C-alpha cells in the first residue's frame, strides 16, 4: 500500500478529520482521565503525532507520542498514565523532556493485520529520533491476553517456538527492534460509578468483587455498596532505540 506519513504539525488541517478515524477500542477505554487530558490538548504535541494517509489522501492510521521526563530511574509502574502525566506537567512548566513515550497507535479496523501497525510504529520511532531522542519507549497493551486472571508478568514473557512473544502486538514491537523491559502493573486507571460502568459495558455491576469485562486485561473491581468501580490495567514497557 502506498502511504504518506506526516506529523500533525506539518498538516494541522488534518485536525478537522483527525477524530473521525474509527477505532476498535472498547468503550470503557475511552474514559481514562489522564489520557483524555492529553487528547484534549493534542495541538501542544503536534510534532509527536503522526497521521498515515493512503494514496487518495484518506487517513487510515494515526500514532500518538508524548515527550516527558524520565530521569535515571527505571520505567514507571504507572506506565501510560505516568508518561502522559509527566508530559503534561513538563509542557506546563516549560521544562525539558528527556524521553518520549508512545501513547497510541490506531489503525482503521479494516486494515488491521496488514502490517500497517508495524510500519507506523517504525515511523513513530524514527520521528522520536528526528526530534533528538535516543529511544522511544512504549507502554504496550497486549490486547490478545484473553485470561484476565493470568498475571501480566507471566503473559508478557511467554514466547512461541521461534522465540517471539505469543502476543501479536508485543510481537510487532519485538520484530520492529523493540526490547521488552518490564511490566507496568498500574499503567492505566479508569475509575467510575457503577452507573457509568453499566453504560460503558452493558453489565449489571451490582455485586461487590471482581467483574470480568470483555476487552479488559484484568478484572474490574466493583464496590457495589459504595457505587463505584475501578479498572487498573497492566501494560508492558518496550524500549525502541532510535539510533540517535
């Protein structure tokens, strides 16, 4: 497929159709408060956002990243939320970021499985290098994890006979030159009332305890007596050297 990959900074006009791209995210995933704070000020990070256009100029994929402050420590347990929160605070304070994290890669559902995700992941890494960063880190969501009760620490490091991860999305990252670093056990936290969770999932959320939600990587913990439920999602940190 002939493609053109541009940054949102290069093509600010694409913001008019940017949110029209259909994605396959479960509804509850769209209600992470930290992530939504980033999406609401996306123009602040336009150099770190890629848009993939087909030969007709139609948007078929997009990729988000965020510059943030990591320092000398290991990648944070809070994964996705930590990178975004740090990125927002770094920009607000006018400080200098020392790392860049992938946030999301979205591919039109009809084109998933065609290799497009790997191509745009490579472009995201190259863009990080172009902007002066020595690596792109990614809190990867291994969405083929079917058993919500299996610890991510077990699933993330399971491999096939050829040594590649059993998870298809982790496999894309490793094939693209990434190295699995560690699990981020509380990468994304989505709190809500039981009424909100009923709306997001169509499930009753009427009993205290773990609730298995389609599309979730871990159980959602429901506190029916107090009318709240919280999802804590584990992700997997992957490091991609940029060659800079």
